[in-house]
């Protein structure tokens, strides 16, 4: 049976939960006093112990990243909260922003204190204007209540939060592209650093974390690392705002602990496949993870280790469910159009590879396919894999390989008409 | 130069400058302000912003052309942006598009003759759980059905 | 940084720890294809062509973003890595028109070189499926852009952003719609603009000045030094003799010299080859009538012998040091006073804080070192002998003999043709005191004498 696990979504169903008044009656900002009782280093330690993993798709241990922030550096440190949320199938951060913005603000105050930053930016995708307004109202309320500003949370610690609005570019979710974008440049991912180091914003050490990662912080600081580890598995502690879209009865965002069996999750929260039809496939963690067949879904569990072992990934936990009637060639074409449109265009294999793959599959769907086209797509996937500046192109490679690898018949059939 | 920031925007710009380590960070916020003020971003606006944040116009222009939400040409009063990505496609985006196209008499990428509507298809709007989805200017319209499209378009007609 | 040893393709090399691997590969001519890296612009890492294998790394790495580490083992050759590069190159060609036969860059195009090397002669792609862009865009400053041939290496845009800081060029649009452009209605406009043509690794940027005038493989390159100002930028003189025609210069190109001009030259210097060959003085002219060389020499001696009063010799401060030395000796021999006036060559408007110098005389420094007077003589001369000095007409003189490279508006008693710098050889001393030797580049079908050749003849006739 599924265990109710609500850490981040606790207040989601409470009417008016986005207002300070309602949020406060349900414990908002309670973790601040606990936090300021710790030293910054102690908080980093608690986050490390909790095993909190980044919830923006990569799953990097948050504590380790926080630990990379310098403790005494003459330069200012910054916190950047990633609310770009552009991975198809992902719509979870939006829930926090619009339903419990004060939880995010509370998390930001604590994180700033822990990494010795005074300025935090929340980068929100440009389309989320409506939700940004809710968050801005919450920030304004927090300023008015003295929770933000010079004496944040009533302590002698300044925290200022500024929302930075994106303008329509999936790649700006990638952390270094996001920082480039925030520096007033094109969203081009940066070359990888040669050693483990923080991110850099105008040359200053910077921490980038996903909205949900930061929203998980108050619970951990208040209840302790052990309480967080009560949920989830050893390598995937805690919970995630998993989401479902596509062919399910009740699509939406439902928090669950890591390790929950995928099928059970889909049945329990999603009410099963739409119209009682048979399941064909699930893309488990946002578009950029390897598709799973119905057979695989049967034994998949929602955690990093299991999905990795299945040569897929947990990603953002946004599942796209496809029923038996789905045309997998069309589905891949749809995703290739997305990648073709969203490649930043900086490096050759990705700029040309995504476009060319899209063109080839388009030709196949128009009935102009050639028998070698399917292998050409796989060859292009190889060229895009592991040879580019960021992991956008390798993700495309994974998607292409998994679709063709698992549903080759459908592709062959289309290519040979 | 024909573009000038409104007094209100100039004040916002000044206020924002103190919140960032460099005025260059104001590039996106300034482009947004210009777009709201004029409906699109003109080359004049680019020159003006360049002066405000001390950046050569070309560097701004490169950036403005990178992001899909910036309109460098005027668009219709109602910019209808229908999501075309997978979850929406799985939940009937095609019918919604047909309905929109029929009612407005335009194809994606086109504007109506009276300049009132522009129809675009866009990539995932981050609202896949309530697919199919579209955005009209800044507002989301979710769980779309062809009938809903009729009501929405009718209400827009009344509005104007 | 300390020196360390690395192994590349089973050979040992010594390099600075922490320096760029690609620099080492370039230095030792270990062929790895690359588009976006350029020594002057640094690494951008966008073309992904410079892939090499590094022991201990799972994936191939780009050499332009790899720092030399002690004991590093690198492979640039082999089935694996070559197929990686071939596949990336193939993608580079996907939206490229591959129209080398009509491309100006053919013969010095990296894309063409590489795909020949990698055996990708035919890139079986329907023209219809390619992304099409604009083909003949006049960017300004003599530079033409073909967006379809562009590989988006961003060299040209980094040049205008980081080197000249004039910011005319940029990559606009996203994904495979990205393309190089100026701002709408604006032009590429800076005194160094044409360097982007040399920087462009393919035929996307071409010089309007050079376009279609010559296939590059017919050209001979002779190293030389620009005579446009005292900076002394290093150049290649690219020239060719077509059948039945005289040897012609088709262009000047920058030649790398870190001590002088780095990798670049100014546009004015670059285009100065034209004026060099136009309007040349080829005939000997005595009182308005063409005469033979023997007659000219005779007239010369007669004029010299008949000279009354002071003899003044003017030497152009653009002449080679060897030429100046010879003139100096000659002037002493005939008891003349020698001047190399510099006044004419001051040009504050030309100067900038990079290469261009307000001293427009290429050999002003040599004049200074030889302690030749640089003022304009004010006294009236009985005889003036000018070696191509532009101020000759300003000197008051009874008789004037002018050796000149180009036809001028003034008539003299005796006008004799003189070789230009590309037809002569010698040393320039630039404004920083750097000595640079320029070999002779051009041999005319009917040679025009150099200063030294004239003086040898004159002194020979003298005896
Ligand atoms: C192509 C691409 C898109 C990404 N998009 C997002 C995004 O929309 N939101 C996000 O939080 N992280 C995104 N990421 C991950 C970020 O780079 C980064 O790892 C993350 O924001 C770090 O926060 P976390 O450790 O808390 O997850 C993306 C990564 C890639 C490669
Ligand atoms: S892999 Fe794609 S998205 Fe990433 S930097 Fe290269 S071109 Fe841009
Ligand atoms: S025009 Fe030439 S130099 Fe400029 S980006 Fe294109 S290929 Fe590179
Ligand atoms: S700076 Fe002077 S020497 Fe250099 S190319 Fe220009 S004119 Fe010639
Ligand atoms: S696919 Fe349409 S909103 Fe995500
Ligand atoms: S030269 Fe190394 S990536 Fe272009």
C-alpha cells in the first residue's frame, strides 16, 4: 500500500495557503528559529546527513553542493533558485510557487544563512507569469512582516529575494545557461569546470538548486535528517513531487516517497490508464529519460537506483503515460521537434544533430523514408552522445535510442512504406 | 529615437539596479518592460536599453533573438499560444488546434486580418497535468476542449 | 608553471603544465581539425571538432579545453577517434551547400580540407531538406557573408566583441536558425574589419576586394612588412604572374608576429597593395620627354656636374635601411646635405591605441638611428635629388632630379622610375626598434631599378 508522505505538499489543499496568514497558522516559518540556532556549517551538515538530493532532474546530493560554497571569501555568495521548469512532463515547482510560496521563501532564508549568502534570485520561466505574481505577493508579504530584508526572520541576517523572469528557452533550466541568462546573455551552457567548484554568477560563488529542493529544507532543519530519511530508500531518501500526465484518469502532482512502485503510483494516484485502456509505455522522469515499456513499468520503482539499473533515470519524476493506442513514431517525432526547437545551437553535434534527426523522422512519417533512416537516427544519437558542451544532446540520444530500441517494429514499418 | 521608457518603468529599473551585482543583469527585465510597454521590442527600444544597462546594442539583439517569448515584430492583441508537446498531443491538442484555426480562420504562425489574434504553437508550457493547454497573453487556459475554445473566444470578442 | 612531459600518439613532448593541449598540437603540427579555436580568441568549445582521446577518460575530449597535465597520454589518431570526428564533420556539412567549385575560399577552407581528409566527398543530403539562409550579404567594410556556408564557430563575432570591441557582429537566433548577422540597418564598420575574413575558417566571410579574382592555389606568398605606418605589421604578399601579364599582387594578408602585430593588420594597410601597383612611374622623363636609360644617366651626370650652389638629397623615410645607408654614402660622396623629412608622415587621425601609429613613415626609426636630418630643408638648393620623397616639390631648387615610384603631378627636370618596396629588399626598423627584413616579392617583366641599382649605375658612370 502507498504510505501518505507529504513534506512539501502539506499545505497544498488548504484554501488560501499561498497567503502568509493561512500559511502561518499551518506552521510556515517555524523552522527559522531552529535554523538560526544552528551555525551555518551545522545546517550544511544536517542537509548532508539527510541525503537530500537535488530535485531539478540531476539528483545531485544537495549537501555536497552546499559544501562547495566558500565559508570565507571576500566575494559575495549568491543563491539562485531554479524555477525554469521546462522539462516536458514536469509541472511540480509551479505547485509550490502557487500553493505554498512561503515554504519556498522559508527554505531560501535558511539556505542563504547556511551558505552565507544575502541575495537570492528565483529564476522563473517566462510563461509562468500568473504564478510568478502569486510568489511576488508572498515575497511582498514576507517583506512587510519583516521576514525578509535587513533582519530576516527577526535575526540580524539580511536576505533579499528577487524574482528573475525567463523568456522562453528550455535550455535556461540548465544551471550554467541559467546563470548566463541571468547575466544578460544568451542561454548558452558553459564549458565544464576542471574540478569540483561552485557555480559562478558574475564571477561570484553561487549555489543553484531547484525550487523543490529548497522547499524541502525547512522540514529537514525542523525535524532533523533522520526524520527525512524515514521516507524513501537508502540512496534516495525522502519524497518527491512526482507527477503524471498523458493517458491517465487523474493527471496531476502527488507527493510520494522514493521507492514507491511506479505502477502502484499510477493506479493509486492517477486512477489508472485513461478509459481503462492497456498501458503501452511510460517516460518516467520528464521527456529526457529513456522510455519504459509496460513490461518494464511493472517492476519499476520510483527511485534513482532502480531506474538507473533499468538504463533509464528518475529525472524530474514527471511521468508521461502512453496507452496502447499511442503511435511511438509520432511520439518520438513530437519530442524531436521539441529538442530541435530548444537546442541552444552552440555546439555542432546538437545544433545539427537535433535538426537532422527531426528532419529524418519527419521524412519517414511523410512516407519518404528510406530503409537506412532508422539506423541513421541511431548513428546520429551516437554522435550527439558525450561530445557536446552540456547534457542536452546526450539526453536526446537516450530518448532516440530507447524509443527505437524498444519499439523498432513500429519504426521499421513506417520507414518501409 | 522614438522609444522612451515610461516614468514608472524608469523607476523600476533604478530600483532593480540595487538588487543585482551588475546592471547587465537587467537585460531580461528591461526587454520585458519594453515589450509590455510597446507590445513588442523595437530596435529603438534595444538602443535605449543598451544605454540604460551599458551594453552594446548587438549584444542585446543577440539575446533578444534567443528567447522565444520576445516579439521583435508586433503581434496580435491576443497572442494565443497552444502547447504542442507530448502530453498535450496525447490529450487531444490536434482537435484544439483545428478548433482554433477554424474559428479564427488562421493557421499557426499567422495573425488575423484585423490584427487582433496571433496563433502560435509553442513547446511544453509546464502544465502537462491539465493538458491540453494554451496561453493567451499571460494567462493559462487548461483542460481545453473544443467547446471551451468557443467560450473563450467568445469572451475575448465581448471583451473588446 | 613547470614543464612537464606528455605522450601524444606514442611520442613524448615537453609542455607547460596547465597550458592548452591544442596549442601543443598546433605547435608540433599534429593534425587535429578545428574551427572555433584561435590563438588570438581563445577557446570557445563550440565546434567539437578537436576531439582527442585521453587515457583515463571515458569520453573523447576537446583539445581546446584540455589543460596539459603531468603524464597525460593523448591519442589523436585511430579508428575510434577518427570516426567520432568524421561523424561530427558530417553534421557540419548537413546544412552546408558544399559548393566548393564556386567558393572563393576553396583551397584555404578548413571544412574542405577536413572533409577531403575524412573522405566525406558526397554528403548525400537532399538540398530540399537543408536549412536555408541568406547567401550574399554585404556586411560592409568589403566583407561579404554567406550564411549557408557558416559553421557558427563564432570567431568573427568574438573578434568584434573581444578584440575590436566594436560589437557589430553577433550570432542571432537559436538552434539551427542561429546565424551571423549585424544589427538590422547597421554595417560592419571598424578599421580592422577585414581580419574577420582571415579568421573565418570557411568561405562564409569573403573579401569583396579579393572575391573571385584568383584561385588561391595559384598564388605565391612572400613574407613582408606593411609600409602603411611605423608599426611594421607583418604580412604575406600574395602574388601571381598570369600568362603574358606582369607579376601582380592580389592581396596582403596578416602574418603572425607576437612581438609586433599579433595576428592582425588594419584594413588600410591591407588594402595598400592597390595603390602600390597603380599609376606607376615606369618611364624616364627628361624635360617632359621620354628618354632611354643611357640618355637618362647622361642627363643625370650633366645635371649633377652643372649644379650651382648647394645640393640637397631627400630620402623617403619609407625606404629600406640598406637603401638609406647607400643614399647617405652617396650624398656624402657628392657633398650634398641629406634630409629625410618626417613632417608629411605625421597623421594623428590615423592613430589608435592598438596597431595604427600616427607615424606613417615605415622606416622613421631607421632614419632616426642613422641620424639623418628629419626637418624640411628651407634653404634654396642649386640641385635637389629626391628619392621618392613626397615633399620634393616644396623645396626651392634650380634643378630637380626625382626618383619616384609613382607618377606625380609635378614635373621635374629629370624624373626616373623607382622600384616599390615589394620589388626591392631590405630592412625596416619599426617604431619599437624591431628590425624586420623584407625579401623581394615581385619581379617585373621589365624590372624598375631599386635605389641601390640606380646608385650603382650612377657611380659606375661617374668613374
Ligand atoms: C537541459 C537541461 C534542462 C534543465 N532544466 C531544469 C529545470 O527546468 N529546472 C531545474 O531545476 N533544473 C533543471 N536542470 C538541472 C539543472 O542544471 C541543475 O542541475 C539543477 O537546477 C540543480 O538543482 P538541484 O540539484 O536542486 O536539482 C536542467 C538540466 C539540463 C541539462
Ligand atoms: S548540447 Fe545542445 S543545448 Fe547543450 S550546449 Fe550544446 S547545443 Fe547547446
Ligand atoms: S562567418 Fe565564419 S568566422 Fe563567422 S561564425 Fe561563421 S564560420 Fe565562423
Ligand atoms: S597598422 Fe600600420 S603597419 Fe599595421 S597594417 Fe595598418 S598601416 Fe600597416
Ligand atoms: S506538454 Fe503541454 S504543457 Fe507540457
Ligand atoms: S576547436 Fe575545440 S571545440 Fe572547436
